[in-house]
């Protein structure tokens, strides 16, 4: 091979044996350079080696088409990727405020998070799970109330029970999630809360950032001295946090809302469309359950109170407007 010689090659799909040789973990395959094959080698393989169509669509077709169509209103890289048969979710990166998790589409008909229902607001959080000590089934903790499905499959029309009962219909001892008494049940839930907070705080503290360029998607903990440009050579993308402070706050808010009796009663009244008032729902909660939820809310609220995402220091406005001289008229 001499300098300037043209060597044809084709990027092929990774075979199962190649993936297993690289790593036993799924979804990890060889790089494109390792999968490059000469066209004659592909012909001799009798169909074993196949061109990687997705790689060519992602790396060779999508980027230039996206750049050409960028000035056209109503088009986006997500739409083009979907039309090419690619996974559009991989290209739905944030294009709004960096690191905020909010893109331009979210700002259209924007609704504050406080006005959303819990099901919509906390749909992407890491759910709190607890294993019943009686039946051994791990289930998602429902909160103050558990709404069993009605005859039509709707939870809004099903019977409402305490959230301190196992949600498994076949459980022989559902009270207090199979524990001996409510004290042991509260202790287990406190442990679950602490474990969930530790897991999410650790993920946030790792500080992993990802490039928003779909052809790069570099993930690293390193930061550039000039801001958010991607560290990969030749890439024009921007680095954004994989787990943002907004996501961490939403996670902590979700844990606190699970044990907030007043909030749960209002949400239940909203879901039942006023069929049962929040006042009546509060009366149906036993005194012991209220005390248990109060302890758990204090535990979750402690972690939420340590998060400064939604707080403004008292001296912020003084520092901001302190130099402006205001005179009384």
C-alpha cells in the first residue's frame, strides 16, 4: 500500500460473536473502524457480513440533510430522523436553555409544574419501590392513597385504600406492607427514601455531561476551560448535563409529595372530579396513618429542604439592586 492509494471499504453490522468477544454486556459493539471490511470480503462471506445501513443513515445521510433543511420552517432533525426510519428519541436533544432540560417546544403553551397532576409531573422520576414482608412482591409505593382498578380498568372509579397496605391483591397480610406493626413499616419506608435520595444525588454528583450532536454523543466528566463546547476534535456540539439539577429537584419533590396528606387529598379530589371532597378524604385517614405520613414527610422534606434549586437567598435582590438609589416621592 502506497501513499495516495484508494482502498474501498464498507462499514458492516457487528455480528453476535463479535459483540460477545468485545463485551458480554448488551448494546456494546465494535467501533466503526473495527467493522470496516473490503467489498470482496463481504461477497465471500455468503451473507454473514452485511452493510450497516443505520450507521450510513446516521453518519452520512442525516447530518448533511439536517444542515440543508435547517432554514426550512417546520423541519427538525427529529422529524428527518423519523422519516429515515431512525430512532427519533436519540436526536431529541435540548435546544433551549443549556442544562435546564427545557427546549423551545416546551415553551409553547407552557404550564408551571405546580399546576400539573402528579402523574404528569413525576412521570420520568425514579419511582419509590418497597417489598412486602408477607408476600415478597416488590411494588411501587402509591402514596397516601392506593386506587385499585375499577371494572372498566380505570383507577379513578376503583376503591380507594390506604397506601400503607400491600398493593398485591393476593397478599395474605397486606396491612403495613406485611410488617409486624406500623412502626416497622415506617422504618422500612424511611430506609427506601434514603436509598433513593442517595442514588439520585450520586448520579447528579458524578457530573457527567453529554454532547448534543447526535453524530457524537460524547459522554465525559471533563469540562472545557472555555465553557460548554464538545471536547471531541472536530465536533461543534455543546455539552449538557446528563442528570440536571432540575431533575434532581423533581425527584425530591416526588418523594415529598408521596407522604403529603393535604396534597394527596387535593390530587384525589381532582382525579375523582369532585365526587369526594378533600375534607372527606382527610376524615377517612386514620390517626395512626396520619402520624406515620407526618414522620415520612418530615424525612422526605428534610432532603428536599437541602436542595437550593427553588430558593433565592434574601440578600440576592439587595446585591442586585443595592447600587440603585431609590428616593421616596
